[in-house]
C-alpha cells in the first residue's frame, strides 16, 4: 500500500464571528493559502489530482471547486467539498490520504474553511404555498432525530453531568488553554502555522479570540449559559472564521521531488456515539485507532483534541487515560477559536510544526454523535 505524507500545512489567523474577517467569503479566506502554496511549490501544484475541503455552514454548492478556480489553479482539478460537521477538516485530510493509499492519485490539497460570519440564513420551507405564517428561521440543520438532537450547549452539559466534570475544572482548563496559547505565540510556535492576511490596510497575523488578560477569577464570574449549568462563554470555544490547507503526497513521489520531511499518515477512523453525548466521540475513535495499530495511549507523544467545550475535552482525557501534559501542548480552540469545517485540519497543521514529537493523533468530537481521529508519525 502506498504511503501518504503531509508535506506542507498553513492556515489563516482565525477571526471572531463578526470580527476582522467578517467580510470575507470562504473562497476569499482560502485564496491567500493557495497563493502561498503556489509560491512555495509551483512545480508540484501544477500536478494536483484534487482539492478536498471540509465546510459546514457555507452556501452549499462546491466550495472546493469554486475556491480553486478563484485562486487560479488549473481548471482540470475537480474539487470536492465534505461535510461531517465539525470533523469535516480532519475528514478531508483522512480522505486525501486514503486516496493516495489506494493509488487513486499522488498529490492532493486537503483542508477546510468556514465563515460563520458569512453563513447564509436558513429558512424552513412552508408545508403549503398557501401557508400564511411568517417564515421560520433556524441556525443549523438537524444532526439527529429531534429526541436525540440537543443543542451543543445542552450536549456539553450532559457530558459534564455524566462524567462528573465540575465548573471549577472546566474554568481551570479554559484558563490553561489561553495561557498555553499566549506562551506558544511568544515562543514563535504558533506563528509558523499562519499566513498573515492584509485586512483593510493592516496585517492580521494572530488569532482574534485570544484573551490576553483572561484569568481564573474572570472565568469564575461568568454566568452559566443554561440555568444551573456549568458551561459558560469562557469555558467553551467561540464561533470563528478561518481556513486551512495541507499539501498531501505519495511518499515516493515526494521523494522524487526532493522532499524528505513531514508527517506520515498511518491510519484514520470515524465512529458513532450517543448523539446526546456527542463530545465524547474522541474516546472510541482514539481507542479503536490505537488498538488497530497496536499502540497504547502512553506511546503517543502528543494529542490534539478540539476544544469545543472544556467539559468534553476533560471527559475524553479522563476516559482515555491521557496525560494532560501531552494534550493540546500549545493550547487549543477555547483560545484560538473553532471555524467548524477547518478545525480538524488545523489540528493536523499544529502537529505538522511540532517537530520534536514522533507519534501523534488529531481527534474531533462531532455533532450528531461522532468522533474521528488520525494517527501520524514524524518523517524526517
């Protein structure tokens, strides 16, 4: 079987909902990343087999196709857009790697994009053309039957209650996420991931959701989002805008181009879980992936787990027996943000630049009750 390797990975800085990137459509968010890859890998970009992108709340159609044409790539490249809710970006990377393993192609662009700020309004169609009731707007499509489709906040509270995750522990985890992210920026770890954008005459090169002055006292004062709950605006992620692209190649072809380092894709998996406990998806995904590849959790050097809610990250960490020292070493989405369709690819991008870590996993909990995970090893 062919080996797939991640050769390059870049992302935009993530903007807040209604923030600095609010005016940019998904294809505009992606364009600077395509341009960067064209500058760095022009001889390879002309040979791409496909562009595979995750997207969740966009306008529909095929954002991958539209964005590659917008960026001036060869019109013979088809483009594929995937939607596995917030696991879409990681799913796109896994899919590209699987295509290489199967011998269907040798060079892919994979990643994801989301503009929550530009997401179209959703209106339910009336049952009859004669219906006189006012249009009914809704924020998202159903992920499961009504009885099994809680809001994301309700699901996070259900996880907190089921796995005994306290408000105090959630707030402490959120504070650490901001602290680790701020330190990682100061030490120039995260900066490597980002292609700066020029926004209204200014350079935007840092995630907009980070709160420099965030402290545990501030977090402790925030009111729960649900009555008598534990989830607050401080211990969960924000809605965000952003894009991520990765260059994925057949290892032999990469060597022919003189490339000799990156991430080797070893395996990937997606599983289903109770939709009312959707944040716990990383647990069976990671456990199954490790068992299939004959590894233990202790043999991993680093794990990137999307921080949608502190409750689900802590529940997953405890159920997996995962060391907090190996989890989200440079912080996570509670600080940097969660542009749904791009977040999974952002986790792989983070791992790509963590060059001192050999065996790593990226994993997501997914709306509708799913989890996906991908296992990588360092190639150098």
